[in-house]
């Protein structure tokens, strides 16, 4: 059994018919960027932190001399509609940790009024793509998926799975009587990907029915485009040389 | 300690002197095919699902936009004789998970009336074989094994073990006072193998004393034969080239 | 937490001032051979079996169609002096399992009257050695080790440790107020080594003060010598070829 | 859940406003050397031992025939100021073990009067450096870190983390309402490094406000310098040969 500790940051009343949105770190950080953007635009307030002994056994060191503990954070959004948004700087490491953490997140969501779950992830293709990233949907209900498909999502035909919280929260939502949808933004996978997050967010706003300013995401996406142009050009110029892969610093600049 | 959750799907009365049959995924999926065929032919009804935090931390994505959680399912068969048949889409990942899951399956079996256990697995040879697959037997009782040997099974002489639920359910059956038999169908191991399953099923029907239609298994086995012919021919034609190994799609078609 | 289950095989009264002797599988199986020889010569009676979900998740298949579960067995010896001898076909797999199993074995030993612990292991050198294997000693008490050194044992100077039950039972004996000694027979490590076991047993009989017939061990040791001669000769004859390493079957013959 | 056992060695009264200092084994053993030096110079008394089933499953063999169990030890220092100093011969192996052990250490610290935590580690650079090692600081409070920066520490700009007890005790100190500071001495990382420990200790004495004799550390540091000179010279003399890397014995001599 994994040890999970919650720390209440703020007393809040349970929301009414809230949507639980998960965006923990993952492929292309598509979920994290999307969820953080929602918190930022809709002025979400942090009401709970969650610690777990199955997180990486470390603290992160910030450049200003402070440290950040590994944890997961719950934010409450009231307008335009009740939402509980879950972000963090890590996922659990082991299978048991991933199961128990996903269960705990759903249970906290239900405790604070969630009646429906959306998890957000990236679907890694391994290659750069000039076109707009597709968004894939998979859910606990055929009807639900069909509706979302009509709004522009596609179904995955690769026979694979959804690993981590984005997948397991579907299992635990169902076991708790909640419908649950996973939206997966197509992404190369090796870059933090605001462009993919933007597409997911656009679809999500259509599904749920809210308006959200995505300007900031679009700017970040443009920066990424420029960065990728630069890499491409560099690679073309050095066809006879071993191309230099983008360094961690380049990525951080973009991320 | 691993966390195991059961979900009752249907209220049923315990069966009387039932046979517990296990066919979880494994080498050649011999056990799974056999058990699923029994459920199908004898109209087994699902009465319980089992979830475990030691399963792969994911959900599977279906091509129709729905998801399948990793779980194990219990089916009750009433005719031609009482059976509890256990199938699923996974086994536990860790040693502790495999032990505790096997124990739990046996305990549920006993709770619902099982007085004898049959586990079914594949015995991987690593090579294709033109002949009919052998079926090996190993059990908790010398007398029992000797009887099954007379019906056509063989004893393994390789000095190895039976890994996973097919093996550990023998340990826990014995600790619960039940006799238990493992039947292992010879199989190359890298193909889903209905031909081997057919042989196991034929032996099982002789041991237990029931009749079962194996036409469908035979058809699947014939498709596999054709597929293997195709591969063989292909390999012969390309002796100077690197032969193309069967792709996942080929296998899915056959499986 | 690891799950450990005990199964009483026979009701026995606690022994008086018994010696707890551990010989689980390990390097050269020195401990196992020694302990099994003691059980055999002194007609030890099995009184308890121990199962653990941190053992390899399998059963072993015997050539007669039966299976052996992975477990650890406790034997009681009454003459020439009270002993509790612990053997088995496995050790625990994980650190937690090794700690908890060692603790459990010591606790059962104490429950049945043990007031002193001897653990037996191999000290792997990685090379064949014509001379008689040395026996190393390490214990929870300097005085105890010094006495045993006078009887012919040596101290290890390699700065290493004693891994597994043979080491951890020293920690848990001490925490339970018992003195504990580990005897390590020098051994190449890649062969089951009755010659090393013989040397350990000879020293142990001097320390504790009993007489034991080691004829059978000596015969097994001679067989091993012959086998090694054969290998050596083979290697000399094939200096320009890649020498054939001893096969599993050769080893089984000797072991 | 990891199993942690404490063994009281001595009854002591809780200290008043004590400083909890952690120096478990790690990169360059900077923390361990520093903490052991404090215990030695300030005549710390051991009052508690801690055992854990997530430590390496072994005992260490000493050259005098005795063994050392893997454990962590708590020392109480009364003068020049109340301190609880934590040393040991190991850290926990798994993430869960590292979290739970760090939590337990902080809880014991609080129980015995700690109101502030200092953890000490090495910051591995991978290269030898002629200059005095820098000391980096990271803490739970910006103000605290800024003060320590003024005393000569630097902030890390590498974007990395602090792994193990030195990091996680910051998380658990904060969750228990204590401020906590980690000091990291720059070190090549592959040598036991008294020179780096000396620099950390000098800074620590300025921060906390005590005087401590570092002569012994300086002597050990000088020995290391000489040893490194020897290696350097050796490498220069053998530019066309494969240089002999320092052996374990060389390192033990220095360590």
C-alpha cells in the first residue's frame, strides 16, 4: 500500500455538479499545459495539496534558493462553471502508486462535488507534423465518445492503451459511478507542446460549453514553431554532418 | 500488500461441487482461449469482476472510442456441470501481486462452491511443430496426475516451473484443501495458439467428462495453419533476404 | 509489508536451549547441503512450513507429475542435542522480503526454544581451488568469533557483507537477545559444493560439540572432484578451441 | 508500507530548541563526514538506533570477525548548543523507503526537541577542481536562503533536485512546521571528500554560531590532496598507457 497524505490549503464548500479535470505531467505535457491554462484564465484557487511516498524521492531546487516538494495540487474554479482542476509536478512511480493515486484523485473530486471526469494527455507520434494536431477521444461511454467525435475528435485505432492517471481515472470514475472522458492531443512527444494543448482546449471548450482566451497558448505555440523551423533549417544545412539535437536549454526556453 | 477490489455483477447462489477453471493470459494464450471457449459454448454468466493495483497501470483503448479497464472476470457455468471459469485481460505484475491474486481467485472459487481446481497454461517450445501439440500435466496429487497421464497427458522432464496464476493456484488450492491440476498445451509461444487450446480442451473434456463443440477452435486453428504456411513459403522464397517477421496485424488477424 | 503464512505440520513442544541452524539456498548451496545433511543424519522431523508472497511466483514441476510449492521448512532435531534446522527451496526476492523473512525465522526459532543462532553460507571466490576450502566466521560477538577462529576459522578481510538470511538473521538474533554466528565455506560459487559443506560441517561439529557421519558428503565431494578433473582435461585438450562450459545437466548430476 | 523499527539505546530528556542535523551516506560522503565530525568534536551520545526493511538486505563484515547491521543512529549533543545529529551506514533503497524514513527521522527529531533542520549533502561535479569547494544552499524559506547566501553560500542554477533524505527531510520538516536548510558541498563525487565537508562545516558554524575544531578534517583533506597529486602525476607519466584508476584500497586509505 502506498502512503498518500493530503494537506488542506483552504476550506471550501463542495461545488455543484463540478467537472473534474486532470492534467498531470505526461507526453508533451499536453495535459499539464491545458490544465494550467484553465486555472490561470479562470482564476482557480488552490484548496488542497497531495503528497505520496511513491513520488520521486527528491525535492526540486529553484534558482532563488528555495525548494519545491513533489506534489499534486487541486484547484477550484467557480466561473464560468464549477470545475476541480488537478495539476502537479509528478505522477506516481509504481503501478500500485498510479492506481491508488488515481483512485484518491477521483475520490477527492467526488467529495468536492465532481459528477463528471475529463482527463487530458498527449498521444505521442514520434514525428514532427506540419498539420494541426488531431485530438483523440476515449471514454467510459460509447454515446459520450460519439458526441465528442462529432465535435471533431477521432478514435484511436492503434490498439494501445492510456497509461497513468489519464487512463486509470477512467477506471475509478466508472467504479464511482461517474462518466469519464480522456482527450489526447497528438504530439511529437519529445517537446513540451502548447500547440497540441491549444487544440485540446478548443475541443474541451466546445464539449463543456465555455469560452476561454487561448492567446497565450498560441504565442507559446508560435515560439515553438519558430524553434522547430530553426532546427529544421539547421538539419538541412548539415545533411553531411551529424545533426545537433535540440539541447535541454533550447527545450526549456520553449517549454 | 497488494490492493484487490471485487465488484459483484450479479447475485448468484454458490454452485455445488463446482470445478474452478483458470485461463488468464499467458504463453500462446492457451489458457485464455480454452477458458473463453468453455464460457462461450456453455453460456457462462459473468458474476464478478476483480480489480487490482498490481495490474498494468492503464486502460485499453477500443477502436469504437470506449475503454476497457484491466481486470479479471468470474463466470458461472451450470450445465453440463457446475463450473466457475476465470478469464481476464492481464495477470498481476509483481511476485506479491501474483501470489495474492492467485490466493484471492481460489478463495472466491471456494466461496462459490469450487471443490477442485484446473489451471490451464501454455508450455512454450520456441519452435514451430508440424505434429499435434502435446499436453503436459502437473498436479497436487500423484494419483491424479497418473490418471490424467493415462488419458493422454505427459509429464514434463525439463526441471522448470509453472509461473503465475496457473502455478500459484495449485499452491493455494492445496493450502485450502482442494486438489488442483495444471494442464499445459505445447505451443511455439510467440503466436496465439488455438490448435494447442483445442488439444487441452479435448483432454479436459475427457478428464471431467463433458462434451463440447470445438468446431470454432478448429477453424481458428486452420486459419493459423494457413498463416504459418504463408510465412514458411515466404521464408523459403527469400533465403537470401532477411525474412519479414509476422507483423502485429498478422497476429491479430490470427489471434 | 510482505505476507508470510505458516502452516503447522506437527505439534511439538518447544525444545530446551536449542540451536537454530539456517541453510537456505545460496552461493554453492553450501548452507543448504550442510543443513540437509544434519537433518538427514540426525533424523530431523518437519514441524512447520512457511509460505511468503515474496518468493518466486511459481511452483516447481517434478518429473513424476507432481509439483513443489516454493517454501521454507523447519525441522526439529532432538539428538545429539536440540536443534531447529531451517531449509527450503528459495529465499525472498526483495529487500523487504529478506528482512521480514529473516525476522520471522528468528522469531519462530525463539518460540520453539532457540537460544543461539548459526547461519551457514558460501563465500564465493569465482575460481577453482585445489586446496581444502577455508571456512570464514563472523558473529555478533568478538569473543565468540575469537573462539571459533581458534578452532580453525578465518576472518574475512574483503570489506564486504553477508547478503540474505545468513546475514540478516544475525541482525534479528541480536535484536532478540541471541548470539549469532555465520559460517561461510569458501566455494567457487558456480557449482553446488559438497566439499565446502563438508568443511563447514566439520567446524560446526567442533564448535557445538557433536559427532556426525560425513561419509555421504565426502562421496559427493569426490564425484565433484572427478567432474572437475574432466572439465580441466577437456579445457587443456581444447586450448585452441572455445572450451565447452559445464552444462546444466552436468551440474545437476553433481549437485 | 516500509517497516521501520527503533531501538532506544539511552533514555534522554527532549532537548530545548534543538537543531536536527542529517548526514547520511551520499555523494562524496560530505554529509556523513560533516555529521560524524560534529558528533566527535562535541561528544555526542547515541540515544537511538533505527532499523528498516528497506535497507540493503545484508550485514557488513568487519575485519575483527564481528558484523555491523545496516542502521541509522541518533546522537544528542548538549554543548555548545542542543543538537540531534543523524548518521548511519545506509539510506533506504526504494522511493517509499526514502519518504517514510525521512518522515520518521523528522518526527523523532521533533519528539526530542528539534525546531529547525539542517541536512547536508554533496553536489557532484564529476571533475576534480583545484579551488576550494563551493557550498550551495537551498531551503524552505527564501529569507533563510538569502541570509545564508550572504555568509558565502551560492544558489544552484542547474534545475536539478536533491535526492534522498537530504531533500525529503525538507518536505517533511515543512509539513511539520519546521524551517529546513540543505547545505551541499561541491565534490567530484567519486572520492570521499573531507575538503568539501570542511567547507560545509565552516559555513554551518557561521550560520548556527558555534566554534568547532576542524584540524582533523584538514589533515584528512591534505592526505586526499597528496593522493590526488600522486594520481595526477601517475596519469601524466603514462599518457601513452591506460592510466591505472585509483583502487578501492587507495580510496579506503583516504576515506
